[in-house]
C-alpha cells in the first residue's frame, strides 16, 4: 500500500509541480518521501518499533548442555594374599628403619628421608603406609611394646615362684633390649615425643605384670590382695626394673650386658624386702608373725 501511495504522489506531483512552477518541472522525490513517511506513520511505524531500544530485545533460549555421560563405578578389587604380604613386608621395613634411626639420631633426627633411605624404599611409598611421621612413631612404639610383652610373657610363663618370676622377667627385659638396641632410646624419649603411645605402653606393662602376679598368688599372701593392690605392686616392680636398666644396662644410648651381681643384688632385695614371705602359704606367714608376740609375753 505504501508503494501505491508513493506512485500516486510521484505521478500526480509531476503535473502539479509544473503548474505551480509555471510550466517548469519540479523533482518528485521530496514529495514521494513525504508521502512514504506519512504512510508509515499511518500503519504504526514498524521501523520505529524495531529501533526502539527501550524495549527488551527478544533473546533466544540456549539449548541445555548435554548431560555428561556417566561411567559405571568400578569395583575395587580386593588385594591378593601376595599383595598383602608385600605390603606388610614394606611396612615392617619402614618400622625397623625408623627404630634404627631413632637409636642413632633420636626422635628429632628420625626424618622420613632417612627412614626411606635406610629401608631403600621410595619416599612416596612411605605415605602409602603412614599418613605422617608422628603416626610412624606411634605405630613403632605400639608394635615394639607388644613384642617386648610377648617376649617377657614367654620367659616367665612357667615360673614356680614370685622371686623366680621377677628374676626371669628382668633377664628377659634386658635380653629384648639386646636384640633391639634402639629400644633404650625409644623408651627414654617416647614420653616427650609420643606421650599417648608411651602411656599405653606403661599401661600394657602394668596389666601384664598384674596378670602374672595373679597367676602366682594362689597359696600365698597375695591370694587376699585386690586387683588395685596387685597393680600398685606391679608399678613398683616396673619402676625398679626401669631404673636398673637405665643405670646398669645402658651406657649412653647403647645397651651393655647386665652384671650378674646387679641381678643378684636386686633379687636379694626383692626376696628379703618387697616379696619377703610372699612365696610362703598364708598360714605359715601368720604363724611366723605371731611367734615373736608370744616370746615377748
């Protein structure tokens, strides 16, 4: 329709222009453009609507990205017995190397680099078995404590008396230190560098001692002792053993043979002091204690 209007204006405007100009031809283009503008305004000015920036431009909705392809979860394969054995062998190598480094440099000098170099194992392999250096310390003291308790338990299992139990226990304790020389420095420094495991080590020793005393208390004065009294006696004997080992069984950080005189003196002190008469039946000890009272009468 716009073009029809323009055509009429252009064609009709030529004659009109000639008449207005006295016979001179006027250019019809201005009249045509004016007519086109009027026709567009009459139809609602579609171009103006398109150029109106105040209105939000329509946007195309982007298609949703495709969902990632889900791969089925892999089942974790259980390690074979051979793999478990190799892992345990590697773990033991690391613990043995850690014990040797503690015996030589102490806890402060027992670094992961030294441990892995001593064990001839890659540095990264260490973290497959322990999360940190402190965890290695805790595990080392825990395992060595169990080994020592088992060694002492086997040595005193068939003892016939409490005095014999104490002698064999002291000798077995020193023998274990000779097999693992780093145990001297490990137990000395563990209270500072690994207090949790050290407390567990002392508790395990006391509990083992109480069980050994309880097995031998039948027919003796210990038969009437409570569990708390047996634990107190065990702590006293553990303290005596520890001081003998530190004073006479270790020179510097090296384990030295324990003199037989030291063992005899300790057993004499125990049999005539703490354990005096404990191997006798309760009735005999009661009669022996009442005899001096009758003489004084």
